[in-house]
C-alpha cells in the first residue's frame, strides 16, 4: 500500500474557534444550524468538529459562521464580528464527527 500523498499547499494552524454550520445534504430537518468548532485552519480550508458531520455526505455544501473570541490574538478588535463563509466537504470521519472543508473563494 502506497502512503497517501499530502495534497495541502498551505500549512494548517491548530486553532479552536466556535462555529455554527448548515449542511446541504445532512439528514436533518430544515437544514438547521448546528454548533461545532474548528480543529485547524489554513488559507483554503479547515477541519471542523460537529455532531452533524456524522450525517453529512461528501461534496455537501456547508455554510459556516465563525465566532472569533476576544483573546490576546484579537486584542486590537473590541468585539469581533462573526465571519461567514461557504465550503464543500472533501473528507470526513463519521465516527468522530470531523470533516475537512475546502473553503470557497
């Protein structure tokens, strides 16, 4: 078995940011908002952790709201605004409820 080739261009940074997300193909009614958090982020993607990701299909579109906390990293920003983005599920682990999201530009 050949080792998996790393496809990432940009480095990942271990950052835990609270999120809300909606998934287009989740088996949940009305595409409700669900809570979770980031596991890591990069320029063009992120790993998310949320129980709804156990039900999501590959290639599902996701809407994400990130809620940066007012920490030392953001000390110059008094009340950070939520950051809105969309992306696509490119890998998932249904057992742990994690998924890799390619962020749309």
